[in-house]
C-alpha cells in the first residue's frame, strides 16, 4: 500500500541557519501538499505541488517536487523563531485518499 | 481555521464512558474527516465522509464511530473510552476540485481518558 516517509523526524537549528525536510513516497504521486502546525495549533495548508520538477517559493520557503513525482522537499532559508513547528507532507496518488507523513518538528534557537 | 469548529476543545473522561466530539463547518465542503494525533506523531485517519450518505473507515477506526448529521456536521463517538484513546483529535474538511484535496483543520479537541 501507499507509504510516505518524512525525514528527519526532528531538527534543531540556530536562528539564521537553513532547514530542509524531505518527503518520500513508494509510489508515483498525483500531487503533494505541505502543511505547518505551530506548537499547540492545528495543521495549516501551505502549498500544493502538481507538476514533475515543480518548484514554488513563498518568501523564505522553497518547495520542490521531484522529477519522478515520488519525492518532495521543503527548504527554509535563514530560519526564524516564527518557523518553529511541525511540517507535514500529505500525498495523494489520485482520487482519494490523502496520506500524511509523520512530520518533521523544527526547533529554532534564538 | 475559524470556518471549522470543534466542541469541546478539552475533555477529561473516565474509562468506559461514552463521549462525543462534534465538528461543524461553514465552508460548504462535502468532505469531512476525523484524525487522531498522538504526541510527536503524525495524523492518523479515523473516519472520513464524502457526503452525508457516505461514511468510510480510515486507518484506526476500531473503538470509534461517526455520524454525518448534515453536510456541515460530522461527529465522532467513542463508545467506551479507554486510556490509550487519550490524544488530540482534529476534524478537517475539503472540497475535491481540480484533483486537489486541500484540507482545512479545526482547532482540535484534547481528550484525556483516565
């Protein structure tokens, strides 16, 4: 069945350092979504990638979809304390259903 | 997201009690979901519903039941609560359009079973 692995499970960075989380699927994906959950909050949709090799940016966040549509990454440049939280990928192989990765928890030290 | 509300926000109950968690949405979405999140873990799907007459089990449905009373309301019940059901529960909604399924989450219900 569909499996999605997200790495690392957690990461500690110094403020100003970069951060990357990766999402890998065992099967080809129709799309991938990224969500952020702040501590004590709920997951909030960030972005969706659909096309092979697609790259999207949101300020300091860069999202990339692999050429084979089996993996994706989220990169944060120059982390800030406001970036703290857990980042989830969510994958869809077409039709229902959406499967969430276990998430990468980001800690930022000021 | 304020368009998705959950009640109660916190609940402490005892083993064996039946409890109901409620979710309401004003987004007009057909799809609704119940997830469970354990500390440090991801989101596990309990049940999902594509419309009022459609209910489907997710990964971890044992010990839970749901009711879709209307398009806007989706309730989760624990028939006989047990301590390992202590977790954070999220309701979410989505509208499948153009092959996307962006999910909008409620604020969550923190459930403690003693």
